[in-house]
């Protein structure tokens, strides 16, 4: 499983990350992008335009599907609960709901093989979760801060982890293709 988090500039970064992945990509991908609680549900459709993989908003208790990109809906935390997604309205974490750390931490405790990707964004959301994924034996890829619209989130993840690979978005996509 691949878990991805981003904030400011994250939708564009995510689209660029997903574009090279073919429709036959076998891994499920769960995504948290910080967005306003009143944002509309059109993000999945926007990303789907240039992506071969199926892109959808998460639904509570929905089965995790291989080769599908599942987005946290606005104002809900997205969690991995065994072989399903779970949605939560628990308090915001670091002022965010959905929060990247919530997704990453739930993946670290539920999934055997996982890869985390931290994209552009402000603040430090994702850093603690990235350390949990690393501790659980997963790999962490962080967007090169110099190419990020906002480098704070990537810099926080780099500082918190011991072995995160810092790569351009294109290089992260190439590494994800090796997971096929």
C-alpha cells in the first residue's frame, strides 16, 4: 500500500506523481490532501482527468482496492482499518482534518508493506506518521524541498526520519513503478 500526504500545492504535485502510473499499477494508494472543510467533492474528478488509475473519494468501511487512488474527503480523517478504509470526525490534528499523520499512523499499524510519500505543504503534518512507517519497516519518499511549492512539510519529514529518500516527484513516480 502507498500512502500520500500533501497540502499547499499538493493537488498539482499528486497529479504529477500519478500521471506516469499505468492503469495496471497493482498497489492501492490512499491520499490525504489538506483542504477546507467546505471544499466541494470535485477533487477526485479533477485528478482523474490525466490519470489512468481509478480515482475516488473514500467512503467509510469501503474495501481497499488494488490499483485505485482513494482520497480523504474534506473534513474527515482517513484511516486504514484492516482491509477497509475508515472515516473519522475526531478532532483536527495540527489544525488539519483530514490529517496526514492519522493516515500514516493507521497504515503503519495495519499494513505489512507500505510506502509513504510526503509532498509539498506547510507545517509538519506527516512527519510523525513518516517515522511510524519507517519504524514499521516501510519506506518513505519525500518531495525534494527545492521543487515544492511550500517546503515546510518535506523539510519536517526529512528532519524526523532517519532514512527517507528525498527525490523529485518524477523520481518518486519512477520508484513507485518499481513496486509493480
